[in-house]
C-alpha cells in the first residue's frame, strides 16, 4: 500500500496530512516518517522524490550562509559573537559533551547571529529556522555520506515547521524558536537515530510541553535572552528524544492534540502574558538614537518615567519575596506524594486543617475545586481524602495508595464539585459531633491563603502552625 492509498482509505486529506497522520501512516506501512512525508509531497505535486529533496536543500541555502557568517565573524547587537566564540574546538568549550548535540546548539546560535546580519528564511518565524539550520548543518558535517538521512531529517522538521507556521499568528516563542524548534528537532533526533514512529510522536509531545505559552517579547529587543530560547529548544528536544527512545516513560498524548493546544495557548499568551513581559523588560530593550529622534519628547519622557517606576517596583517585589522566603537551613516543606506540591500538597493540607477542626466520626467529605484542581482530581483527591478522613500528612504514601478503597469500605460519602474561582480549594468535613470547613486558595505544598473557616481565624492559624502548614496573606 502506498501513502496515497493509506490516506484515501482513512479519509485523510492527502497532500496536507498532519504530522500525527504521517506517523500513523509510517507505522501502518512500516516506513520511516521522513520517507512518508517526502512521498506524500512528491505524489501530491507530481514530481520525483529527487526534486522534492533538491527543493528542501535549496530552501536551506540562505540559512546555511547565515550560519556560516555566525560561525566565522558575525556580530549581533543582541547575541554578540556567540557563534564564533563557541566555534573553536581548540579551547575545549562545550555546551554538552555529546559532540553532535553540541554542534547543533553552536550552529543554532550561529544561525541567529547570521539572522541579525542577513536575515533567515522563516517557517513559523526566523527563530525556528535557527534550530532547523543548526541541525541540518550538523548532519551535513557528521553524516556527509548519507544524503538520504539528511533528506528525512529535513522533511520531518519542515513538515512540523509548516504546522507551526499556521498556528503562529502573533508574537510568541511558543510557536517559533523554542516551541517549533523543540518539537521539530525532537522528531529529527528520533529520525536520525532510527527510532520508531511511535517514539517520534512521544518525543514531540514531550518536547512541546515545556514550551507552552512562552512569549518572544522579553528577548526580541533585550540582549542575550534569545540564546537560551533557541538553544534551549534543541536541548529540550534531545532530552525528549532520549526519553522516548530509551525509557518506557508513559505518554500517549497525540502530537496533533499538543500542537493544536500550543496554537490556542499562543493566542492566550499574547493577550495575557506578553503585556506583563513587555512591562518588565521594556527598560532593557535595545534602542537606536536615530530612530528615537522621530518620537515626540514628551512620549520619551513618559517612557523613561515608566521604566524607572517599573524597575523600582520590581526591586521592591523581589525584596518582598526575599523577606517571605524560607531560610536555607529550613528550605523544604514536608514530603508530598502524588508528584506535585501544587496539585496535591496544598489541597491536602487544606483538608487536613478541616479534619482537625471537625469532631467525631467522619461521614461525608465535600470538596470544591477551581477548574485546574478539578481537572487534576485523579491525583489530588486521594491526598484530600486521606487528610480529611484520617488527618494524614502529605508524606503518607501508604495512605495515599489505599484511601479510596478505605473510604468506600467505611461508607463515607464523597462529593467533588468544580467552582469557577481561581485557585479555590474548599473542603467540608461532615462528622457525627461537629462539622467543619476550610475555604482556601492554593499556594503549593504546605502553603495556602485562608479565605474562611468554620472556626475563628486565630484557632485555625494556631492549628496550622502545629501541623507545619503555612498560612499566607496572598
């Protein structure tokens, strides 16, 4: 069966298969994912495979030239000479010890320096062209006698880049250098190593996750920051590919779902996160006096005043955080089962307070969660129940594993509700002698904001101190 026949059988839009559908086809047809992508394009455009590969190589010509500039003597006002400074094997400087991965990172950074000199040809944006170019450059140097390997790596990266290009509609490294770069090079690492299509999908899913909602704005005009975005994308990709190929890490999330989510989070980030990053980073943006001449003096004065105020406020916020931070001699809260101090720790401690405020035998537990905590109920409800019913701490791994069966065996009624209040976690304990409730906001681990309780605040605070639970103001 050909890729075309497979697509027709499945009812897929041949010529525009998603990356997930390409992986499905590769699995069904026992093909490399890169070969599926190349065959789809060749048949759809009515050209030979060689013509597809030639076109991909030609598409990289300009970007490889930019990379060479960055490796030799290119200079960027935002990245300096980072490409040339790392392109010196004699000095022994490495980002990572793996020679191939190190070369990908160095060439990625060099490509961005070249981008600031002669520009790059973008897929989603010029940011993701950097890791694509860095990867291609490294494959050309390390595998000069295997052109088909390079072709397949190019194909998977460019297919993914095309998806991200459609998803990107405003500023955001989540859909460019970091997000698209991590996803595409994760796939390329698996293609390079001969991994399976399933491993490639897992690698891409894992690589996308830490890139969600990361904006570009803090680094577009702020010196230096871009380096850890585009270079970090490659390193995230390497981690993701190794986990996918050499461990049994569970995942199972379709990559198409991840990319669709990334595109929607991209929109939300532009609306809610980017304005915050602009406010804090604006003071550090590179400016050109020749351009500033065109801006009205009163506007520049207002901008200067705003920058001063923001920096002053930020330093005050940092000092406030330092004032409230634990000393290094007592940095940690109690151990927290369930894998997350936010998802399990704070709601469990809320329930623990409610348990000790109640009296008698527990007959029912009512839990009200904000949407995020409600979505994570699989991991937080065991903690909440073991605390509400038995007063267990977050470190009681045995109770965490057995409480659901215990509650059912004891006939304790449980009610779990979703409430549209951010960070809310409210636990009500019904008992034979005295009911109780604690209404709080999640602040991770042993910390919570106390909104209300069935007992006076002073009593709750004294109980919290005894239980090593920290009640904070905000």
